[in-house]
C-alpha cells in the first residue's frame, strides 16, 4: 500500500471512530435529556418523588416515609407501579413540622401535624396554646426563682422545722420526691432521735423551694446539687447568675422558634385542601344541564 493509500485508510478509520464516538456521546446525551425530561414532566404537574422531598430538607428517604407513616405528612398518592408521589403541600407539611420541633418539641409537633392532617385543626390549635402557656409558665417560674433568690434571707438559727408530709404538700410534690432529692444531696434533713422521722429545718425548706423551682426550669438533679451547695456556703445568688442568664436565653430562643413554627404552619394550612365535609360533592359540582335532567 502506498503512503497516500495508507494515509487515506488511516483517515477513514479515524473518521469512523470519531463518528462512532460522537454517536455514542449523542446517545448518552439523549438518554440524559430523556431522564431530565421525564423528571421535569413528573414535577411539572407538582409531583415529587420521596428523594426530592428528602434532599430538599436534608433528610433520608426513609425519614420521609416514616413521617408519612406517623401521620406527620398527608398520605402520598401512588403510581400505577406503586411508587409514592408527593405534592407541594407535602413539602409544606414537612417544612411546618421541622419548624415546629424547636419550639414545641418532637412529640408535640408530631401531635400538631397529626391533628391538622386529620382535619382536627381545633385540636392542633389547642396543643399550640398549651405550649405557649407552658412557655409563659416557665417565664413566670424564672421570675419567681430570681425573686426568691433576691429575697433570700439569712436562715433563722432556731424554729421553722417541718416534716416530710407538710413540706411535700407545700411544694405540690410527693414525699418520695423529697427522699430522692435527699439522696441527690439537694436537702439534708436530720432524723428525729425518738421517731426516726425526717425533720426539715428552715435551711432545708429554703433548699427544697430552690430545688423545686430549678427543676421546673428544666435543670437536672446533678446540675442543681452543686449550686445549692454553693448557695448554702455563700449565702447569696452569685453562683446562680450565669445559670439564670442561660435560662433567659433558652426561653427567648424557644419563643422565637415558636414564631417561626407558627409562620410555617400557617403557610401549610393555607395550601391544604378543604376538609372533606367542606368540599363540594359530586352532585354539587354537576353541570346545570345534568342537574336539570336529574
């Protein structure tokens, strides 16, 4: 074969390879475009796959399915092959739930969404009101703790002794709770040498009152015990100042989170279909002609 012939043959081979490569690239591109088109068509009518819902909120698809099973999300529609398809309102429901959790807690947020999705809006609003009432009560508790600490007076050297029953009734708790606090070091009652009963001095009553208020503020026994020890020895509120500032910050953060959750839930309520009893029936939406004929 001549040089010219070899060159022509090589050029033809290269041209064929390039043509084949381009063809394959075009096929791959075509398949990708088809996939994108299918996805766009799926979402053009508002349908979302579980993975779309999950990725949009930083969750796994299993979490989305779990939320649906728990009633946090409305039930998904199914394709002819049994695949779940979601609507924008499912995404709105998921956003509402995730926004409710920081302010209301997982359990209450779940109950709120379950009530909404079964068209029991009044039940959901009652749960929200209860959370706000609890937040207000926590603020009042904090104010009471601060006032109690500010008004902390020197403990009298004599008098003021009480037994476990009367002290428990005063605090609104069970005697067993006082015994648990004793084991944790929050109170240190002495024992009556004749009866063996626990006897709480004025200092013990003060410590029990303080422990009760701090427990209502969400603090654990092991967090309260060293603070009470310091109050006993210092006789003032200096050891508690940083804790009270943290308590204020947590209450403010929770209140802000409740506002965020309320806005997200209101948006979800606005995009939901009317309850079944409020939707027009098939007879109601019949054409005037069919109504006249019936």
